[in-house]
């Protein structure tokens, strides 16, 4: 009786082992991808002396693409922020360059910045995404990214040629001339023969 029980227990244990061995493994969930990290941005936050034709440049820790939303450029006018341009993700390569072999992205605004002006860059949270669909966190306030542009160049100086006064010899001015209306030049000064009191004399033209 004890041997039968042991035998049955051994059979059951073997069957259980076989079931475990041939049972399919449960599928594992894919690893959760980390959102892209912005390593550098140019112009830098609170940079000064930025060129008016500067681009917006980004370096990420992984490959990204454009998903949706906007990059909004604002300038500070007095104490108010005024929108100057909106760059849409759907504009794609019209304003965006993905540098080959790197994780660098260059955004080229359509209009230049103004001299001596403070700007802020706002980025919607789904503008950049990685291959797993994870998005770069948004820049939602004007304080997230600001910079100021360079002062205008000095105005060109204009050189005024000195005025030269040409003195005519008294022997010419007031002397008689052949006929009224005749003209001549003496030292680049035009003289006209004018009639006065029955006589004709040279006068300045």
C-alpha cells in the first residue's frame, strides 16, 4: 500500500514537471523607453549678443523626429511678450535640418531676430519624439529659454567735402563784356555779361 502511494506520487511529480517544461513562457512587456534628453541648445539660455540670423540648434541623446505642435518665438516689448513667429512641426524639412550621423537638429526661423531684443522660445511637449513615441518635455513658460540679440552696428560716418571758395580777380568781375547774355567761366565760376546803365559788365552767374 505504501509502495503504490509512492509510485503514484512519483508519477504525479513527473507529470507536473513535464507540464512546467513544455508550458510556453508568458510574453514579457517591452522595456519602457526613456524620453529624449536635450543635451545642448543654442542660443544658450540667457545668452547675450546673439546674432540676428541665428538658428535654433538642439543636440539630443538619441534620434528624434517631429511629431506635432509648435515652437513659438516671442519677443519682449516693454513688459509684454509678443509672438513673432510660430514654427509648426508639420512644416517639417521646410524649417528643420536633421544633421546626418548625429542627434543634432537645426531649426531655421523664417525671419531674422531684431537687434537689442530679448526673445523667449516655447516648445510644445510633443514637438520632438523618439522612435518609441516618447516626447521631449515641453518648454511652457517664457522663463524656460530666453536670450538677447546683439546691438546694431554703428551707423556709417559720412565725410563731407570741405567747401572751397573761389575768389575772382577784380580785373574780371565788373569789367566790360562784349554783349549782354554772353557767358564765360573763370576758375570754375560762371560769369554772365549783364547790361546796366547803358554798359555791359561781367557778373557772377
